[in-house]
């Protein structure tokens, strides 16, 4: 668009022909009131509050829907504009209740702010105000629709951003109501953004209801650490407690949106299961002690079981993938100084010999410009909501998206979906690669010689070859595929042969941080699964909850519970399982309570500081590890803050890890495969303790989906249980597999 010049309130400004007037005024810092306009939503021009006077045009025009043209002269503050804006404000206030003193939006209400300048202190409306009964739309959003001014931001957000048309207008005139269409209320994984876009108090946070006023809280910028996006957020605090989380703006990461789990997980911080004081087990009984006593007990236990006997090879270190990069680095440094190479964060992988090695080489922003995507083994909407949002934008812009999954998931954008059993995915990808090589007249490698290319392989190969810019997304459901490593290599080979990129979302939380900090075993060390089978004498655990975190949950608990094994557990929460196997419990700060960094899918190292102080005796994990190292008389742990750790880490090189160099397609398994996924709001310990998220429809997901033929083979029927999870027989599933999406511990015997 060409550059033009326009005049606003006597000031000459530069603009682009065709852009809206309100975009120009915002850029120039010229105040124009508005309610329905939002920079990320389509224009509705329904509130009429942004009326301005344009010379040569008889009536005032809405600046949100008026494109600028060269030489245009606009007045935003003259009598004509002011009179129009005040008239609109008078109509908006006719039915608005006078309940500002009890409204949670007070202090940050756009209607309240604009009414100060454009409203009147006397109402000319003498008839009764309309009243709309509150409706329950779920555990996350509180409705007070009598306050609604029909701006339709929530409606447009649902249809345009969330991709789920859950809110809409019913009735006409004064009887118009904005309400959910379906009885189950709002179920989107991005629903909390409706709270942010609502300009009044019609939609507010239910967990935050009647808590505080906005001006009473301090707002601290932070990073959400539940997934690979690392969304920018603001945590709002009062008297040392996180009271609310809202979105931060970062176009390269999360734009201006955040997922519900990023918004509401803070509730878990106040859960009754928080570990608040050090404890040691004496004669089978737990005893709360001072920090120096607990640390001395831990050091003596480690010395007795492994260090005094020079048996550091029988010591294991395991950490949650939600740890900060600094915590990963400090823990691996401590273990390696002791002579221990047994350390791992990949607790949920069945076969670490088949661990996925796939580098992502596309940025989040670049996802919007692709014209084809192949998603393999992922329900992106729930697993990586903000990455899914970017792909949805690409699809709306014209990109084609194909999905290959064991189940036809409910995506919020149009996809060409194929259900394929996990045993068939490697063969399908090998067929795609063979088709591509044949079309490019490239000699086939030996492992493709006997691969037959089916119709689906040919179709997907053609789409990849015809795309100008494509991406292959490898998801979490492939992690425990029997041929996971081979699948990752096939994806890499395919991407090399087409104009494509790879996006590995099989990792979660801060897995990239763990790799950056070298928190994986070298060739001389044992991985997580090998430790469970070995003759270990001690473990150091960092925020690990084996009944949820391990694929081999029962085996992990059994290995940790052996009588002659000494376990030091650094945890933010306590439960009955931990109490059975641990010998020392050291309370650590949870998310929001510690400083550090998170590495997202863009490979951005995003640092954050502690938003609040950890409660009671809980301490940041990096401090606990530092003091443990000092008591063990290890050199090089003289850190005063986490920034010093970050600085040291920046100068470390990443170790080369063992990778499968030769690709071999294993024989397909004929047994029924189980893909076990924790529901989206039970994937880490803070989420599992967030009450409102657990009460939501997504948090309540607990179902084992299978086809009719699979159910018959397993002798199961609707209403039965599979691995402790209710059975759902559906035509959306591929044969030969079961997809379990559960909100409970993986104690059903997965081996």
C-alpha cells in the first residue's frame, strides 16, 4: 500500500492507503474511544463509540471501519465528534447497571474509563432497566450479562481466534442477549481470553471473583512454562500470593493470547498438598525438621549409600521436564562432580532406545505463512494451543493441513484427516519418502526397497511436493511408538527433499532447556528406564511424581521403594506415594516462585524472575541444589543468584548425544498398541492441583477410545474399563490401538 498524508486534528500524519483510521490514530497516540474494536479481531462497528467528524462527509463516521485516503481531514475532538460520542455513551448507559462497587472489572473497565469523559452525571432514561439472569458457562468464566453492551468481542473471539463458535446473539433490540449456544457452556482451551477482551464486567474470571481490585495488585511479567510456546504473561500478586494471571504481548511468541492452563494454573499454588517444610523419615515415621537437619540427613544418606563406597555409578538423578534451565544445569553439574552420569528428564518414554531426535527449524511466526502442513500424532489444540493457533491462521489464509492420527480429533480448523494405527505410521512415512524420491528420480536407499506406497502415501507426497512452503509436525503421540526414532528420521529425510521444515512438538514444557543444560546421560551413564532396572542405591529427584510422570509408573515406584535405596526428593507438592518411597523431602518453590529461564520452540531463552516468595520453608530448587553441593564439598557452586548460573551455562557446550545413524524399519507389531496421554490439564504437577481447570470439561476428560473391532479383540464393551479408564467405542479410532486420555495416574500397568 502506498504512503499517503492525512490530517488529524490539524496534525499532518503519514498513513497507508486503505488502513483504518483507528489504526492510524492509535499509532500516532491520538485518543479515540472504542468498545467493539480490538486490533486482533474483525471490525464490527457495532458500538459506534469511535465516531469522528470527517470534512466533506455529512455524518460522523466510525473510525474502526473507515479506510483513510490521501488528503482526508479528520476531527476527533470538535463539537460534532464530541456530541456524537456523548450521544452513543448515553445510549450505552441506558441499560447498564450501577453496580461498579461490586463489579470485578472496576478499575480496569473500559466503559468506566470512557464514561468519565463522555458520560453525563444525570440520566434522562426513566424506564426500567433490562435484567438478564446469569448463566453458568463453566468453572472458568463468570457471567453478569446485564452489564453486556453487545460489543460482540467475545463472539468474534470465539469464531475467529478460538475457532469454536460458542457464544452468539439471540433476540433483537432490547431483547438481544449474548449467550452460549450449547448447554455445556464454554469448552475452548483459549476461553479465558474472552475475559481479557470483554470491555465491561460481563465476563470475568470465576476463580478471581470478588477477590481484589486491580489497583491493589502488583503486576510482574513472567513466562508460562506448561508447553513449548513459553507464552508471555503478567502475574498479578497481593500480599505474597498470585491472585490472577493475564496475557502479555509478544507477537513472536503468543501475540496477545494465552491458553487457559497458562491463565488458571496459579490456583495450584495454594493447594493443601503443598510441601511446606523439610521432612525426614526416621524409623518409618515422617518428622518435620529444620533445613540444616534435613540437608545433613540427606548428605549423610548419600555418603553412606554411594559416595563413601565409591559407588556413584549406583546413584541416579531424575528431574521433571518443567524444571528451569538453571535447575537442570545445576543438578547435572552436582551429579557429574560426584562422578555420576546417570541422569534423565525423559521419564514418560517407554523405550529410550527409540527416543525421538528431531530438530525444529521453523519459528512460530513462520507457521502462519506456510501453505501446507502435515501433522502426525498430535491433538495440537489441547497439547500445544498456541502452536495450533498459528496453524489455524495459516489454514484460514489458504493453507492445506493434513493430519495423520490414531483418532479423528476435533480440530478447530479444516483438515484432511486420516486415522492410521500406530503400527502403520512408519510404513506410511516410508511410502511418502519413496514416492518423493521416485518422482525426483533419486536412487532409493536399501531400507525403502521393499516398501509399498499406498494411495495415502502418494496423496501426501504430492501435497508436500506441490507446496511452496510446508511443515511436518511430529506430535506427542509418537513418543512411545515402537518405531519412534525411525519415524523422526523419516520426517527429517522427507523435509530435506521438499520445500519444508520440521516442527517437533513431541517434547513438552522445558525439554529444550534440559537438552541445552546437558541433562541427559552420556554413553557411560544410564537413562531413566535403565536406572529403574539397575541395582541402584540412591536417587536424587527434582519435582518428580512417578505415578504421573513415568511411563513405567508401577516399575518406578517399585524401584524407588526398595529397602536399601536412599531417596532424596526435592518437591513442591507432597502425596501418599512420595511418602512411601522417599527418605528426605525438601520443599521447593513452584512455578511463579523462582527465577530462571525457559527455552521455547523458537529456541528463545526467555528469563523470568520470582513473582512471589515461596511459602513457609519452601526454597528455590537451585538454592537447594547449591547448598547440597556445598555440604558435599563440591567445588564451583558459589552462586548468589540464578543469573550467575545462566551466565555460566551460556559458556557451556551441548554434549553430543547418541543418535541412530542408520534408519531401519522394524517389523510391524501385531499387538494392540496403547497411546496414553494425560488430559491437557493434568500434564504437570501445578496443573493437577488447579481446582478450576480440573473441574472444566477438558480437565474432566477420562476416556479410553477404541474401535469396535479392537473392543471385540479385547473383550470389552461400552461402560467397561481399560487400564482403569472408562471405555468409549467409536468409529473415529483406527483399529489395533487404544487412545487413553486420562486425568488420573498411569497406574494401569503400562509396561
